């Protein structure tokens, strides 16, 4: 997608999601993505937030970082965000 790419980064599995999110924003921008932002999902209710869902729906690519996958599942399984990711896939 180059300059037209809109990347949604999901650092929820990370033990420091804010640090990982910002790191990958920089990585994708250096790679030439037009937009990159990260989902701020620190609690289950965040995964149902309209801003989170909007970011996922506008994205042309979704990047899920590594980390504790059990944390990712605990915070996102059964949420609107997870359904949006599945729908985009």
C-alpha cells in the first residue's frame, strides 16, 4: 500500500503495549505507510470502544505484535474489536 497504507497495530499481547505500539508506529512510518496507529486496548471495555472499532475498519492492514497471547485472548475474545479483525481477515 505504500503511502496509501493505513496500518492498525494491535500491541495488546505486549507487557508494555504503549511502548510497543509507539515503536511499531515508527517502524511502519519508516517503511512508508501513509498512516499507522495503535489500538489502546488495556481493558476489555476498550476493545468495544467506537474509536477502536473505527481504527480497525479504516485500516488497510492490521499488525498484531507478539507477547503473551493469553493476554490478547483475555482482553479481546468476544469483543467488537475481535469481530472487526475477523471480518477484515
